[in-house]
C-alpha cells in the first residue's frame, strides 16, 4: 500500500490540457531506429518530453550529446545522474550523418552537464556544429548549452562555431532556483546569456522557464524582466511535470489562460518570440521561434 501511495503522489491526476497521445507512429519508430543505429541519444527520451510523439512525427528531434549521464542532480530533471566516462570523438560525425539522412532543415543539440571535463564539453558542441555545416550546409543549428561552470573560454568555443540560436535555460525564478538547481547559479545563467551577446552581438539568444515548482506569477515576471535586461531574444515557458517520486513535487498546474497571459507579458517586454503553454519545452517548435528572430547569415 505504501508503494501504491508513493506512485499516486508522484503522478497526480493531470488536467485535460496536459494529456497527450502515447507515441508509436511509423515515423516515430523509424526515427527511433535511426537514433539507435547511430548510437545517439535524444533529450526527448531522456527527459520524458510529453511532445515526443508530435515532434518525431514531424521528423524533428533534439540530440543529446556527451553521453547520457549528467554530473548534476537538478531536482526536476529525469536525466540520469552519475559519473560519466570519457568522451566520444566520433559523435559529431555520426550526428551530422544523421542530420543528412533525416534531411533536417533545423537541428537542436543539447547535452548533459559534464563538470568532469575542463571545458564542460564545449569542444564537442563546436565540433557538432562544424560537422553539420560541412555535410548539411542548409540546416540551421540551435544549441542548448549548460553553464560550463562559468568558463567564458568554453563559451567562446561554441560562439565561434556560429550557431543560429544559443539557448541556455534559466529554468526557474531567483528564489526557487537554489532549491531546484543546487549546483547552478541564477546570476551565472544571466551572465552567460549576456556574455554570449557581448562575444557576438549577432547571436540570437534564448532561455526557458519551467513553472509549477513553487514560484508565483510575479516571480516569473521578474525572471522574464531579468532575461530582457541581458537582451535575451527568445523565451519558452512550460509546465513542470514530476518525473518520479524522487523528484520535486508539482506545486500547481497553471491553466492555459495563465500561459497566454505570460506570453502576452513577454511580448510586451520585448522578446522577439515567446512560446508559452502547458506542454511547451525549450526546443518545442524551435524552428518557428528562430524564424521570428533576425536570422544569422551563415557563411
């Protein structure tokens, strides 16, 4: 009975607007087989993204490089925490091959945190971008990067590879942040986005907020204003869904009308695009968000 109670507590009844169809279409299975054949990981699977069926049916996915074991233990994240072993220098080439075989026009690349590496894995990020540029020059690349533990040298490696969009999720509000991201730092995330613009003003920057982890609306608006002070261009806001009983409990479910209000507030603050909704995640319809920003001319 105790186990049953724990499972119920971990998975409260979802509102109707959060229910999605389980994936399993032919296109989904095909894409899954492509990933397995190239020994690639996706954050879609590792983070239990609710949009995996929709996005994979459209032939889009967010690749997760640098392995599947994260050196941090954020209280909202489903990715496995532990001690990674080494790096795969062949991963950038395999990823680029997959982009070509899938005929992707827009590719999103993210990673686990690799605090065990001197540059946090920035070299592999840059290598992935360069390989895609070589093999699929028509494909735009968005990267969702960790904070690199505050190494601007590491950030420079990624910026110099010239991704179309540089995304770094702040995830939560200033007060809640230490509770959910003990290994990170709220101000460091803002500083990283500011530094990216300083290094290359043409860089389109992006960030994301997860709601339902104990914050209130005014705190969300405060974080949105903080992001605008560092000239963040694009923003995503989505509902937190508890991966398991070991993770942070859901504080509350936001109604779709509240997400609409946050989207309007963000647009009024000057974000070039705000994707705000219960099922929105950082790479959800990322190509559409990029189209709303001034595009980089890739040489």
